[in-house]
């Protein structure tokens, strides 16, 4: 099960600040419902239209050398939405797993689902396992789908795992530090998050990748998710590329380190 990480993941070494281009990009795919309402349609129409944008960003990421792409598909708070909308989102998740996994596999994309999948029915959990197994050895891009995911859940789950190790006398409390906790965060085996994009005009991260966002660059756009094209993605990456990432240093220190 994805929610039971009993063994620490191998930590990928972070890219130096001077490396050009993001290695790990995450996107909060917001605005589907408003996009549909503007067209006089029900909200769920927008969720279905947003699938094409998912295809576009995966294609862009693979073609431009992004190593990891994490998409916020369904948050732990989304269960509170109207029952009909939740039902359509679950149905859409099932359909995408059925229709897209072979395409991803053909294009050397590895699929991972992060989040508490225990809340899903057995049929959906089986599809997730099958998709992950089929694509496990692919290396062109890691596509992470955050489903029933929350940043606080992610941190709490990592803490619970370490607490169990302390309880079993496998770990002393004083051995727990940021690096140790980070080994059990759901994206631990991936590059550090470089860029977080949110579509739809809102200016918040909505409990998404809280741990990972510590030094990520944030980019907000008014573009609604179904209208998010490869060209809009490129604008976000271009904006990232001209920023100076300081990681707690001064601008002068970063400039000296890059000489």
C-alpha cells in the first residue's frame, strides 16, 4: 500500500541553485468548475475538459527535460464537495487510469499515486497498483498524481512512521531531524520541489506539498485549468528561470557561489 512506507526512500540529492530549469514541478489544477460555469455547463463538465490539459503538461514536461511532475488531482478536503461532483471525480479517475496508462507506458513515463489511497474502493486501488507496476521501470518522467492527498497528512504520516520506529526501539528520539523526517515524506525519492504552479487565479497552496514547498518558487496564473496549454506552461517555466533562488542566502552570496 502506498500509505505504508515502512522503509525510507532513497533521497535524491538536491540540484545546486545555479542549475537552469526546474527538475520537479507541481501544479494545483484549479478552475475546472468556473470554466464550465462560464460556458453555461455544470461543474463536472470542466473536470472532464481538464483531462486534455493533463495530457498537454505531461507532454511538455517530458519534452523539456523536467524529471518529476506532481499534479493535485483530489485533496483530502475534496470529499466535502457535493456528492455528485465527488462521484464524477472518482469515475473520471477510473476512466483516466483505464485510458491513459498505456499511453504513459509507451512514452516511458512512470506513474505514481501519492496520498491516502486506503479511502478508495478495492477496484480503484487495484487499478492504481496495476498502473504503478506496469510503469515502474520507466525513466523519462515521473508523473505523481496526488489523490486523497493533504500536506498535513503527509507530514503526520511521516511522523507516525518514525514514532513507530521509536516504539520498536529501532530509533532514538534524538535521532529524528529534518533529514530523517524527510525520508518518509511521500515524494522523498524525487528531486526537491522547484516550482509550484497554481491555475485559476487563487493565491494559496491549499494544503498541498507543505513540506516540499519550503524553498519552492511559487507561480500563480489566472488561466483556468482547461485553458492551461503548453505555451502557458512555458511562460511559468520562463518566469522560474529568471528568478534567483537563494535558499536562505543573500543575493550577493548566491552570485559569488555561481562564479
